[in-house]
C-alpha cells in the first residue's frame, strides 16, 4: 500500500507492531484517529506512555500496580495464607473476575520455556520461595496454563518449595462447564476421570 | 473484568475506543505494551499525537499531507486534466495502489447521508466546483462506493458540475476479476450486462 504522508505512514508502522494488527487494520485505526478530536488522541497517547513511566510492579507479588504495593497485597481483608501463582497479569485478572479466590497472588512474569530461552532465573520464582519463608503462607495454588511450559513450570516450582512444607495445590483440569463429553479431547477426558471428585447430593 | 490498576484501566479504556477493538483485545494490547521497551511505546504515542498536530489537509484536494499541498498535487509529472473524486484518504490510497490512475484527486471527506445528518455543505464539494473553474480540468472521474450514499453523492456532484461543461465519468461497476457469474448478485450482473464493453481481440 502506498501512503503519501510520512506522518500517517509512521503511525501505521507503529500501530501495526501490535500483535494481531496488520497494516490494513492499522490504517483503519489511523483513519479513525484522524476524525477524532485532538484531546481524545492526546489522552490515548498519554495513557500509553503512563504504562511505561507511572506503573510499578508490586514489590510483593509482581502484579502491575499504581503504587509500590498493589491493591490486592495491601488489602487486609484478603486471606494471607493462600497464594495463587499465575503466569501474568491477565491470568490474575481472569481469576479475580471469577470472584472465587480471596487470597493473594504471585505473578511469575512468564513460564519456563527452553524454546524461547526462558529459564527459571528469568521468572519471579526465588521471590516466591522467600515469601513462603517470610510470610505465614499455608497453601500455594498453582494456576498455570495446561501446556508443556505450564506443566514444566509447575513441576519446577513444586520441587523448589516442597521442602518448606507448604501445601501445594493446582487448579482442576477437566471438562469445561457447558462442554459436551463427545467433543472433549482424550487427554482432558482421561484426566477428568482420573481426578474424579465425589458427587455432592 | 476487574482491573486493579487505574493506569492500566485508563489505557484499556482509551484503546477500546478504536473501532473493532473491545475490552479484551485492548487489554491484550496493553499487556503487549507493558513488555515492550519504553522508547518504543513513546514513539508510538508521539506518532499518534503527530497525526493531530503535524498533519495538514491539502489546500487543493483535501488529502492528508505532511505539507500544505500534498505530494500528489505538487507532483508536476501527474496529469492535471483529470481529477478523481473519492470519499476519503483510504479510497485514495486504494486507487493509488492500482497504479492505473495518473491524475489528481479530490477528497470529499465523506458521503451525503441524511441518516447520519451529513449534507452536501459538510463535504468538500464547493471546493471541487471552484477547482474546475480555476484549473484547466477536462475530466472528473467519480470513484465513490456503490452504495445508496455513494450514488446520491455522485448524482448531486454531477448535477452541480454539469454546467461547467467538464466531462464526467464514473468507475465501472461489474463482476469483480476472478468472480464467478453464478455467485454474483443480480443487480451487479444486470449492470454488467447493460454496461457491456466491446471485446478486444
């Protein structure tokens, strides 16, 4: 596509760096911005810059935060005894949205992945071990994706913290709610049978 | 979705204003930006602000431009006698990409649409009439979308400039290249028969 304006071309180039946004979509977004009031575009730009300049990583759990300690870690109403280990911030939010977890979190910042050159030392695993030793933590709930990387990371963490004597749990794997058995994959179905739970009447 | 950080929440809010981008996609984009170097995010933000502060609308044709007169209008190699009328900048680019048009453009900035409250006075139609009178223009090529709004706008412009004696043409409507007759809609197929062209051997 030929763009006659360098300014438009620069903006398209910058926006098409986003995952899932190609040149055409980027151009559509630029066209949209051209029609919006200047104030709105400036507000957008400022909010993006603030992401890099004003945002902290919580000193305790590694969650993104407006303060040094995030709103979850500083909330005394939450259960201090259970820590849920997640890959990143979006997983944390997904779990928060369920309203089923009242403890605290620990954000790893990724998963162990030899393919991408990410080892245990690149993740916030040591700080988790320190938290278990310092705080009075009774349970570590591992809530990582059911992938090779997720399983590897869970295994690594479990081995690392086993000696502290903390209880280690992991979120249930099974048929998703609303899912039909006929269409479930064999591994999930197999696991859901192995890990069957007592039916409550 | 519950976002614990106000800064993240503001960025998600701003990004989800884009057409076709919902809260979830906006959050994915924010997650992506959090992992990018600060310089890259600043460059993105600056390029967006520049769209509103440094960009001109070409005084002659209404195209977006880095200068007061756009690169197409100031290119003396282009044919000054034919002016292609388009709805907006993205249509202009689509036509430029074909490499089949060597004349100049006139960007209306929209189409007449009573439903959206857009009348002829909201578009760059008077400046087109002035151009025809001032410059030595022989042909006006109407390249507007084949919609009710497009047809209305073409009809309005054609009536408005008829008296100037300029030749008025319109891009061909018909079966798209690679299209199968069986699947073409009746109106398009009907028009392609009415407007049949001589077969060149």
